[in-house]
């Protein structure tokens, strides 16, 4: 009779084999051995939560960390647009620190699985039931990207999906790859069609602006981060996602007027951040004592998706109208959506302040 340790080792070995990357650097062939199961069983019955890791670069020199992260970030944005949950990059970085995984280091197969298991077993905070791993190779302006999905609940692995083309068409390649992965994972054709329409509405932007946008998102220094996002907006005026992230950073730093001006330059809603975008515009309008505008933006935000930010805005509007009971109800709904949001407890204290108490 096999021991529990032997059983666990057998499962780990199976996982490793299932994720072995082909030696030629491309996607796995159809006759690649499947160690755990032939594929992920289609499941369109619920929303999944994905941990999407930075893609591995086939050429270690020169370093292209921005491109490794770009794959993870952009696939995550597309997955969110299709109604799926995605572990935030900041949460992944914290988990890497907790597991002593060096930042920016190539992720081995064993380390990728270790990170996936960390989020699969999480009791508090973000959880994942899907792991996405991938790689890319770049040669003379042509790029090949491949990825696959592992179900962390069932230990089933999906087939490799691959896209290739010119680097200047990277955004379209990422969209196509995301579509293939989600379709293989059981997402309905209607959901994928809606996500594709939203992505198309967001527009396509020059690669130089996209690179500045990604570099801005992954830059740890606040000043440098702002500069890179400003550069993205300059390189492609109206770039919705760059306008949104820059506006949010400016708002958090107390530059509300400038933040609002940047946000309103967006040429379209910044899918998949549209609900957050309108909540932020509403919050800035409320700061400016423009209550009807704030209410309109709150309505837009919540029509696009339930977020803690949208409910916090509704709570603020209720309190400004002298309705603390509705404010409490809305803040409770915000807490249910995002218990870790630091603005929630601060607003609770504001609601409970006696009338006439200075703020």
C-alpha cells in the first residue's frame, strides 16, 4: 500500500510533467503526454478566479521584464472583461515575498505550481482555482506567445494555445490568446463575444504607448510611475487605461482637479476598469460639490459592475443628503464586496461622528 507521502509525490510529479514546456520553445504538440487528465472539463456554471503569472522569455538577454509582465497584465484585463476574477499583481508579489520567490526571477515549473497552490489554499484574501502559465519568443520583430490553463481544484490541465505575428500587433495577439484560453476553459460564446466587443471599443494603441503604460503599472517608484503613464497618454492621447490609472494615482495624491481632467481625456471607457472609472469620476464630482453629477456617475458605475468603490460613493452621496441609515447600508454592501478596503472603516467613523463635530 502506498504511503500518503508517496501519493503526494506522485501527484506533484504528474503536475510537473503536465506543465513541461516543449524543447523547441513553441506550444506543446497535440500528442504531448497528459499526466493528470486529457483536458479541463468545460464548466460555464460559475466564474473562475485566475492566477496569471508573468510569461517566461525564451531569450534571457537582453532582459525584457516589461514584456513578461505585459502578458500577465493584458491577459488579466481581458479575462476581467469577460467577467472572470483575476488575482491582482500586488497580491501575487506579496505571495512571492511570503514564499521567498525572488522578484523578477524566472519562474520554474515547480515555483509556478507552488504559487498556484498558495492561492488555491487561501482562506482569507484572494483565492485562485485556475493557474495560467505561458512563454514567448521574440526574433526580428516577430513574436510567438503560448499559454495553458491548469485547474487547481481538479488537477486537470488544458492544452497549449499559441498565437504568433508581428510585435506591433501584440495587443491583438493577446486578445486572441485570451479568447482561446477562455473558450477552452468553458466560457460561453456570448460572454466571449461581449468581451471582444468591449476590447474592440477600447481601441488599439501604438506599441510605444502600450510599453509606457505597462512600464508605468510595474514601476515601484511613484514619481517615475506617474512620468511613464503621462508618457503613455502623450504618445497616444485619450488612451483610456493609461488615463484611468494616471487619474487614480493623481486622485490618491490629493490632485483631484488634475486627476479629473486626465480622466475626462479618455477616448472611451477603460475596459475592464469602467465601473471603477465612473466611481472615481463620481467621487471627484462629489468632492467638487456637484451632487447631481456624482449621482449620475454612481449610477453608471453600478450599472457596469458591483464594486466597493461604487457602493462607497453611494454611501457618501447618502450622507451628504443627510441620510446616515442609507449610508450605513451602502457601506455594509461595500464591505461585503471588499472587506480589506481601507476607506470603509474610515467612512464608518465619519458616519458615526456626532453632528457638529469637526472633521
